């Protein structure tokens, strides 16, 4: 085996180590939040398991946050809000934060009128809105969020 061949063997070995590290790293997701992350994944079309998603007391009236700039984006959810929120509000909040962290969406506070009813245009609205509205127009909101 010449020197070049040995170098090649080393490069192959290093690549295998990196590949196995890459697939083994699954981010921590609070079990209470996992079903909602799974719902996002369903619409996204692949399992999103690289965003740490946990509860943390947030300042002021923040209900959730997507923090970017580190190795991977991080989602934090305010536990006080979560306890008070209904099913629609909880799901809309995860869709919103993953909209920032995974889809790179910004806020959109526009309104739209659907069948004569004025509703927020997007779950990317900067403010929370009725979970009942979210669930009633969920098909529309998922199309809007994922650009389909
Ligand atoms: Zn936001």
C-alpha cells in the first residue's frame, strides 16, 4: 500500500465517523410538545428532529421563541401560556415557531377575508389568535405556511 492509498483509507474512515455522528444527533423535544412537532413534520414532508424544543419561562408576554444563530435553531415555549392555551392555540404556536426556525418565515400581520370572514392571513402573525379560528381554517393555514 503506497502513501496515497493509506491517506485515502484514512479519509474514508473519517467520513464514516462523521456520518455516524451526524445521524445519531437527535435534538431534545419535550414529550408534551412532541405530538405538535410531529404534526409540523407531517406537513413538512419529513421528520424534523434537529430543533431542540423545550419549555422555558419567557420574559414579558412572550409565548414562544425561535432562537437562531447557534449550531442549530432552538424553540422555547412558555409553560404558563401552554397550560392556559387550547389545542388550536398550542398547535398554531408550534407551527409559528417552526415556521421561523425551519421554514425561515418572518412575521406577517396581514388579514384576509375568506367566505366573508376576516381572519389573520398566516400563523406567522406576530400575535396569537383564536385556536378555534386556526382549527376551522387549518387547511388554508397549512397551505399558506408551506407555500402550496
Ligand atoms: Zn414569531
